[in-house]
């Protein structure tokens, strides 16, 4: 009977199964969160802001376009 309790054959397989189930559970939670409207709109706003191209001169109205675009430029 002591051989049954000391034998660890198959223990690593069981550990892999538990880790795999935990990973699937975490993935399921992430999918549920990503499908919520508020998270989608937040991510969409972040992506749109990141993809906006800046205008020449740093985007400031009336900014000079050319070699000198800094505050020390003379008109």
C-alpha cells in the first residue's frame, strides 16, 4: 500500500493539465473583458490616437514648416 502513495508516476502530466486549465480560464476572462463595450471603446481610442499622424511643425496652429521649427526661429 505504501507504493501507491510514494509513486509519483504521472504527477507531471497532472501538473501540466492543471496549468493548462488555469491558462484557459485566464484566457476566457480576458475574452470576456475584451468584449465589453467600455474596454473596446477605450482600446479603440488609444489605437486611433496612436495612429494619428502629426502635422508639420508639431501640430501647433501657424507653426512654421521648414528647417527651423523651434521657438528661436525668426520669421
